[in-house]
């Protein structure tokens, strides 16, 4: 199953870093203009983006490869 964070758009590192940077800059802007609720909300989004796009990120190809291997193994067993 393809999750949103495994979409091919997010494969280049610079795009994932750009999403994180936008969230951090937006959060800082919200704190600077005096709206801490929105600043905190965007800071949380930035932390979630760091977790999703940097720490636990696996490209869709790496996720789907084990399933492809299992299919080949089951096809080989079925032929025998």
C-alpha cells in the first residue's frame, strides 16, 4: 500500500527538506506576530514532518520490494 509520505514526489531529499523548512518558517512567523496557538500547531507539524520525512522515511521502492520477492517465491512454489 502506498502511503502519502511514500509518494514519488517526496523521493528527492530537497523536497522533503523544503516541506520541513516551510513548516518551521511558518511556525516562527506565527510566534513573531503573537499567535502562539498557530505557532505551536505548526511546530508540531514540523516535528511530525521531521519524523516522517527524515527519521522513518522509506521510499516506495524499498517498501514494495519485499512483497515482490514474496510473490516470486510463491509463484516458484506453485510451479513445483
